[in-house]
C-alpha cells in the first residue's frame, strides 16, 4: 500500500500543476512592485494588507472551464465556497465577493448566477462587484473574496516550524459530489448556520494563537496541500499514512486511501502546531463537528515529503 500511495502522489496531475507554476511565481516575487503595506502575499491562501491593527484579506480563485460548462450551478456555488474557505483558513472573516463571469449560453449563464447567489447566502458573503460577459466565446468564472482579521491573529501558510505536529481536520458528514467522485461535499445540503459553525473553529484557533500554519484542502488533495505548505515554509513533512482516517460513508462506497487522498475535501484543513497545543486544537475541531487527527510532523529537510506506514519510510519527492 505504501508504494501505491507514493506512486499516486507522484502522478497526481493537480499536484504536478502546482509544481509547474513555480518559475512564474518566482518571477513575480522578484520583479513585481513591492509595498510596505503588504503583510503577506504569494503562497498564502489569503494574502493580507496592513490596515492599522487589522489586516485586509484577499484571495482569488478560478473555476475550471469544463466544470463551468458542464455544471454551471455547482461552479457558481463553488466560486464562493473556495474563496470563503481561503479566508477562514487563516482565521479570518469574509466580507464581500467580486466575480468575473463569461458564458456562451444564456440558460447556463443563469445557472451560474443562481449558484453564485446560493453560495452568497450560504456563506453570508455579499456580491459587491463583478464583470459579466454574456454570449461570450467561452466559459470563464473566477472570484475574489475580501475579508479581515486582527493582525496578531493571522495564521500564515508559511509559518510551520521544525517539530510541529501536523493535524488533519475533516468534516466526516458529507457525500460524494455529483460532478466528480473526487469531490467531498460537506456544504450544499446543510444550513448556513451549520456550515459557518464548522468554520468558526478556525477563527477560535486563530484567536487563541494555537497554530503556526494552516491551509484548507482543495483540488490538490491532502498531500497537494501539505506540499504547498512545506514549500512556502521551506521545511519538510513526515506523514504516517496509518493515521489518516477516512469518512465511513466513503469506506462503504469502496473508497480506499489511494482514492481518498486525491479528493477535494470541503470543510477540511491542514494545520501545524506545537505538540503541546494539539489536544486543545483537536477539542475545538471536535466541538465544531470536525474529525481531527495527528498525521505527522514537520522536519528540517527543505521541501521534502516523506511518508511511512510505521514500518517503512519513503521519500516521495521534493517540491
């Protein structure tokens, strides 16, 4: 099983795609204009701008074209979900959204907008700006979410420290998405109150300063998320695959670990923290309806992912 997992990680196109953008990110970091008002930028789920004692948070995401064309309502909803979770991941509160929408068919365009509005109501995020191209030549959908947080509470994706334990938190109350077997839907069938309560867990962890770093789990899956975190923290990770628990409903549907680690897990997070804080973090997640487990630790080797089954350890790759 361990070698199957290694191969699955190495061949995951969503992970390789993240690796491919590295030269472009490096160019932007070197040649773009800099400002002393920027608190955090590239590499964060939510970048931040200094505004007195608070930070203005900003995140931008693009929804894949084929998803927009084939599942327009779901794509519209997802455009709000992905940005909201980027804001919550660092401990922040979403304030507003702006979107770019282009579509060929009016009927699909209406579905996209309906999905956007449903997401807006679910996450209580107003839509305040956008650019819409009806009767366009292609389908395009991207969103920018603005949020805020007290400066001292911000959890960076770059803040992991050597010997931090790595915590995986997942909402086990979900179902397999209609669009893909790799989509774990924990949101669409729940009330706004339920959805927001689970995300309040990250705000509490941030206010209590319990974690050094955090990222939400998106289309790169569990290991794609870990790769990004260790890349920007310039450290490594050693993960015990035996510690990764799978939601029972997925096991009932014959999902194994190899499939599970590829999934986009909504309402799920990777955190690193001092071991002394682990029990408090897990209690907070449990209180808010998430399962949380220690799956590994941060190691000093830069950008190296190792996985083990408690007997054998393999270096997967450097990111």
